[in-house]
C-alpha cells in the first residue's frame, strides 16, 4: 500500500496525532510562512494517510484548497491525494467542491478541480447522502465543456444520472460536444451510453461494443479506496471500544474485556445518590450537564475521573475540594508504591505506571492543573530515571508545571531532567527543546490572563526560563552529533525545534505591549547568525518572520501607554539590548536585500559579528576564485565576478539562489516574444540586468527584480523575508 506522503512510523497516541493534524491544518490555513514549504504539507499528508482526517478538519482543508491560497500545485496535489476521511463525507463538502468548478480566475486551477472530482469518485461510496449530487447535476453537466474536467465529470455523471436527468437539451449538448471533439472522446461516448439506457432513440455509433456504461469508466484507484475503508473501519472500532468519550456521557465499557493494567483505573460508578441530586452516569447531553452541574454526586472512586472525559469536564468546571483531595490521596499512594517497586525492581506490572501516567496526562491537559502528588512523584522519579521509560508521559505532564521561582524549578526539575534525557542522539535534544517550548507557552498563556501591576518589569521566572532555553538552543547547535538514533523514522532537525521555540516566543511577545508581565528578550547572536547562513529557504524565511514580529513588538511596547517604566525616568528596555536587536535586523537586511553583507560600518550594523581578519581572509579567497575563473573562461563566456558583500543576497544566498533563478526564468517566459531573444544565464545582479537589456533581453530594474522575488516567496508561502523587508526598508514601506 502506497501513499504520496511518507508514512512515517505510524506510532504515537492517535489522539495526539489528531491534535497534531488539527494544529498543522490551522497553521496551513493561517499561512505560517516558511513551514508551509515542506514541513506542514508533509506532516498533514503523513498523518492523514496513517490516521485519517476528522470531518471538521476535512472541511477546513477543502476550504483551503478551494479558495484562493498561497500553495503551489505540487502541495495541493499532495494534500488532495491524502484526503482520507475518517467518517462519512457530509453534503456541505460535496457542495463546496462542486461550487469551485469552472474557468473563473477566482477558482482553483483546472488541475486542482480535476483532482477534487477524482476524489469525489474515490469517496462516492462514503458520501453521507449520495442523492445530494443529484441536486447539483446541472452544475456538473454545464462544466463538461472544460476538457481538463471531462474525464472525471463523465464518470461521476454516469454514476448519478437517473431518468429525470435525461433531457432533450442535454442530449443535444452532448451530441454537439461529440461533433466538436470527434468520436475519439471515449468519456463522452460512455456517458452518452448512459443516456441511451433511458432514451433508446439516441444513436450512439459503433465506438465500443459493450452495452454497459462502466465499459469506459474504471475505478480510479482501488488501492486508495481500500486504505480509506481500512481507516474508517479502524476508527469505528476505536470509537466503540474507546476508553474516553467525546460526548456528554460517561463511558460504559459493558462487556469489553480490559487488561489487568487498564483495570487499575476503574470505571465511573456512583452508588449512593440523594433524591435531589444526580450522578455523572445519568447525564445524557450538554443540557443535562449544565442544568445539574451543582447537583452531581461524586463517584465511588475519584481516580475514575482520570479516564473519563465527562468527569474531567466536571473537575475543570466544579472541582470540589474534597474531590481533589481524594484524587490526590489515591495518586500519592499508587505512585509511591510504584516508585518503591521500581527502585527495588519488584514491580510485577511495570506497564501499570506508564498507563496511569498516560491517563493522567489526558486529565491534566483537560483541567490544566498538575496534581501535587504527580508533581512530587516526578521530582523524586527524575533522580533515578533512565531518561527513556515513559519519556513522553513525563514531558507531557511537566508542561503543566505551575509558575514559581526559577531556581527551585531548575534545581528540582530542569537539571535532573536534562541529565537524564540529554545524550548524543538528535531525538533527545529535540524532545527537550520541544518541552521548553510547551512549558514557556503554558506559562505565557497563564500570564496573559493575569492583570499586570503598574510598573511591572515582567515575570522574572519566565525570563529566566526563556534565557535557559535559548542557551540550550545555542549549545545543541555547537555540539555535532556523534551518535544517531537506531530507528527507522528520521530525527526531527534541531533547527526546526529551535525555530519552533522562537516562533512561540514571537507570538508571546506580540502581547507584551498590553501586559507588563511579559517583557521581551532578544535571541542570542550566535543562534541568529547560525540560522541566517542556513541552506534552507524555510529556515531563513521563518527566522525573518520571527525577527519581524519581535520588531513590531518592540515598537508597540515602546509606544504603549499601558506600560510604565519600573523606575521614574528609566528606559523600558536597556539601550544596549535595543541596539543589539537593531543590529540583527540591519545585518539581515544587508545580507539579503542591500548587497552589503558582513558590513559593520552602517548605523546599528554588527557585521554578523565576524572578526575583521576572517572577513579579510574570505575576501582574499573570493578574489582568488574570481581570478581563477577569469583565466579559465572562454572568450565568448560571461564575465563572472563575485564579491563578498553580495554572496548572501537574494540571487546568491545558498538558500535563495535556486529560487532567484526560477523566478527570473518564469518572468522571462512571460516577457520573451522571440525564440532567439537573449536570456539571462548567470545570477541576477545590477550589472547582469543592464547587460541583458543591451543584448536585447527583457528590461527590468534591480528594484523591480527584488520586488518580484518577494512576491515569488509570498506566492509559495514563504512570507518571512518579505515581512521583514517591508517592515524595515523605508522604500518598501512607502510602496506598501
């Protein structure tokens, strides 16, 4: 069984995978710049192939695909070929697809429309209401004049055609189409044969001898449909036997046999209920839940709330003190016993601890509160932990550590956690960085809900935590990997986790102007410049997007009337800090936009902190290379001449050069009118553009070319470079 996307490892908790899929689609819809280039579509396609797509997310994806978007055709094709629906396809999705058909410029490309029609054929047996297509018959029929859609349209119409659809004007329209295209149009002939079944007087001709309409219409991809059925069957079984409930009802497992490990967490059961009260088991819908919220009796065993969604909602909204105490008591006893058995290697059910921690993770995610018993257990467990057993559960639980003094957090949790996890494998480093990203995000969300006191200078523990995470980012960039994981799934790149952390920080800092609890920090210089010289467009674009958000956050904070200086007459942010950040901005603009890379003479420019001897050595090397090329070049060849300041520009940067060439070639394809007209055969520079014009090639100024490059990146979802340049360069501000 194959897929257009890498199937990954297929592992992971299904609920976690569904959550990851929803987040990826949300980011795709929002246009999170560089990640869209390859990370998001690949993630969505892989998850969709392995676990399927819930209806709500499927509708969201259809909206993205059918409306004007920034995605290229290859990305759209990958997404459509992996639209594996977990449930029956609702009619609204069918309507949206049919509504996007047609030759209008505001509609998807013909290739996209054809793929969507093919998808309708693949999922035809899974439609919630197959008769709904009949209501859209006229729209489908009227698009038969689009050659690119004719094959799937004829197939689809042949499936839904009934006697009421066979009208004289439609027969005439089909005949007219056949006269225009000739008898080789097998699809039209096959469709016309369906009409003949209802209107025998139609003369079909002698093309094909079969009387069955299916003669010309074979199933587009039986393997694809078989995989879809497998996913849907698996989902139905999971829903039926799931230990959680997505409705406002307590899960009733009935006769489902549970393992010894799962039996550790009992079902919700309430034996004694006062006449004026009710139990969780008696609730049937959200109305019951709301009306009886204050009259619900506690279950016999409070630990049962860990494994039931409805009980978790109750604990989140009501959470009586006695209920929390009872739950804490059970957790403390169980975890203490498991910890002692683990140390003595006497546990007869080692999986029980992992199961309870997994169930507790769902409870903590629902209530956003980490029970004290779990917190105390993890604090002790980390001291002897091997860093591998129950890793995902431990990290997921620690995401919800409550805010507190940083030194206590570092001593009790962070140091032992890093000592246990960090080794020479990429997965250990990315796991730790992803944990810091999640913890910082949780603290940030909590701070945003709190009012800041006048003159607040920021929540110091959060600033310390961010500083620690940034130092970790720098350290993992500096240390090369010597040992790699022995698994089939490729490790997540360190730079991806680092950029995810900084993207999260940028989002947090966007709220700094309205809340004094949040104060900006700036990235460490070595991290910024390491990412600036990357060979990946996705990374440099995302870095630029992060810096652009930081920049706007600084500007809004400095102009904010809400924030006050902690000291009368004092600055909101130290001058040195603001100057260093401005240096990052200027250096990136010098590199990519101004052709003044590594220059430290401009105001605020830091020259990427490269020492003068290093710059001199690089300059000498490039000059020697130019001389070597000059000696070797043919007399008729172009005169290449490279300079150090331009080596990191839009047309020369290792991450951007291919895109520059593709963008300019695309522009020439649109402008060149003669086959022998001169074309640019070297990297784009001001001199090269001037020479091209003199040779009779296209005429375009250096500024026009750079603007076209920004639009080129924008059209492909890499918005970061354009965002930074348009917010920084004065000339671009005027144009926008």
